C-alpha cells in the first residue's frame, strides 16, 4: 500500500452472498419475462388457431435478437462520438436492461390488446406444447401453468362487464316478517375427484349426480317429467294480475315444497318469451319482476327476478345468482348470465328458467319448455354455469374460472341420458383434419352430430358409429375454428336434444 493511501474496505461474506443471490434472482427475472411473453403469445395463437411459429419468432426477437441489435446500434452511435462518456454498466447489465424494457412493452401490449381473451387462452390452451405428454412431470407442469393462469383472473374480471349484475333482488324467504333467517348455501354434492391434468389416458368418470329431492307425491326426481304443473296449465286468467297473485295461487294449489318450486319455475318458463331482439342489440329494458310480468318478455335477469318475486309471495326463498354461462355456439369462457337458487327443506337447489323456456333462432324466440335446469345437480349444472360467488356452485370443492373454461360444455341431458364422455376432455382442442368424439353409451341412445364454422350459420353432418362406445367423426373441410355439437334421443326418429359442444381448431 502506498504511503497515505486509503485502506480498502472489507466486505462481509454474508453481504457478498446476499448480493450474489440478488443478482441471480435479477437475471432469472429478466430471462423469465421473454419466456412469459412467448407463453402468452403462443397460447393466444393456439386458442385462436393462429400461427404459433409467429409467436415463437416474436419471442426470439425480444430475446436475444432485439436486445443485441439495440446494443449494437448504441455501440455504433457511441463510436461516432468524439468524447464518449464513461460507461457505468457492464455489457451484460445493458443487455439485461434492454431485454427487460423490450419485454415489458411486449407484455404490456398483449395485456392492453386482449386482456379477457388472454386469460381465456392461457386457461384453455396454456399447455398446448404438452399435447400428448404423459407422466408425473407433465401433470406437474400443467398444474403449474394453470395455477399461473388462474392468478391472472383479475384481467378477465376487470374487462368483463355483466349487465345482469346490477341491483339484484334480495331473497326474503317469505312475505311474513316472522320468517326464519335464510341459511347460507352449503355444498350439496359429493367431493370431486382430483383432476386428471393430462386429459388423455382416462375417460371422464360419470359424475353420479346428486338427485333433486323426492317430492312427497312420488313425482319423478331430476330430471323431472317435461310437462307443465297442473296448477300452471289450468290457472284462471283472472288470477294473472301480478307476480304476487300468481305466487300465492300456486302456493295454495301445491302444498309439496318441491312441486311448488316446479310450479313457480314452470310458470316463468312457460309465460315469458326471451327478448332476443334487445339481447342481440345489447339493449336492456327494465328487467324488474312487474315489468317482465306485464310485458311477458325479458332476458335472463327478468326471468330470474320474476322467479324471486313469485317465490317470495309463495313462501319460498329464491336467490338471484349472477355469473357466466356457455350455450350452444358460445365461447368457452361464457358470457354474462343470471339464474336462481331455491331453498327447499333447508337445502339450496339450482334453477335456470331462462334456459328451460326455449332458445333463440336469430332474434326470434322458439318456445321449447324443458326441466333440464330445474334442480339439476350442482356438478351437472356447473358444466356450463359459473357463478361470480363460488358458494353458489353448491360444491364441496368449487372449481376455478380456469377449470370452468377447460371443462367440456355438456348439457344436463348428456348425463340424464346416461352418456359418459371419454374424449376429448377439454372444451377446445386442435386437430389436423378430422375431429373425433368418443362416448360411452350404455343405454344405446341415438346420437346425431354436426359442425359449423365459428360465427357461420351453415352446418354439416358428422359420421356416427353407434354402439356401447359411440364414435363421432367430423371431417372439417379447411383451416379454421369449428363448433362440433352433439344431439341425443331415446329413439332414432323424433327430435334429438342438444347435449354438448366442443370448440375445435383445425390446422392446415
């Protein structure tokens, strides 16, 4: 040491180790950002049937091509300066910072451009590069990917407006002020089995639905017979003056609590026509019970609010439930919807009078009464209904929104007819040409199937090979996204009801 020189400071081993670990974490974070960008972009491509090579190429551009090109350009400009300033950062630090900046811009652009679709894509197809992979490592990787996707649910919630969420009516349980407190919803199903993440080697088990309560009169439990309650079919016109008048009349005519709920459901499903014109135009006239009762027209919120009001007059506690649902032709993430839950003998049961009323054909409402969604078991109802509040799943193991997006869109009739899905086990899949659906069909149901390009109106038939194991084969004609739909009936002749749908991407 030179005379008068400063004595060098000693760095403690603990501080050196801490700095080293922080630097490692910093490097891992910066490297993870390009990987996250590639995952997001490639999952969007898989979901929308876009070119995945473009997403992978974008990933290469943002690391390392663009950061290196940026550094090279900066070095070129520096070489032309007469008195360049001394560098503060090392070459490696500059590359890391440039990588960080570029990828933050890339991810930010993805989030701003399609936040709702991004969550759906990561939830539905975030494991696209593991297609066909089996084993513990693949299952662990899928769980990690989907857990990460679930943490991005806020993107979906922040950008998904549900017009039926505003001003929900409150269930009171009775018009009497001395009514007992309404109990909160509790699980009514059996605990669900652990998910099979690979989705390849095991058929989906029969959900063994928990049946609706048995009416004292001996009427058939779920699925109820598709015939109007006698009190609804013969109600005098002079009674139909208000929701309260009808509710009190039906309560007086039907003492059985289960059949009383069926009567209320049947009246709403039979008397109200769906307002297809305003629904398609995204205009929503008042949906309060009195307006819907007087106009005999409404959207799902109107059906649900009318059922709440009639239930109050009939002494039945009926809750208004809001969430998303997936209908025929809809996206795998679903759209805003409202339905009900009814309290019977201390237990809650789910009801959707809107979907039991009929369906839309363009803007026109086609009346087709059913009881598919009258007290359907929670695990069956939840195949295409996801409430905002998990407690209204009435499940001992509520599923996440990502689980809902991934699970196949099956109607209650699929299970009621004894069908079991073997493959595919996802709501959306990708094929090279032919889409194949495999079903267990022990009851020998007649199965029909068709497909149509997403957003189109022209349908084509699929080939069905009947048997205890029924095969459905659909020759998709060109690259694009298709809806493959299943229909079932007890006999080959007669009307076949819609029982399920899959979204299929066909590659070139």
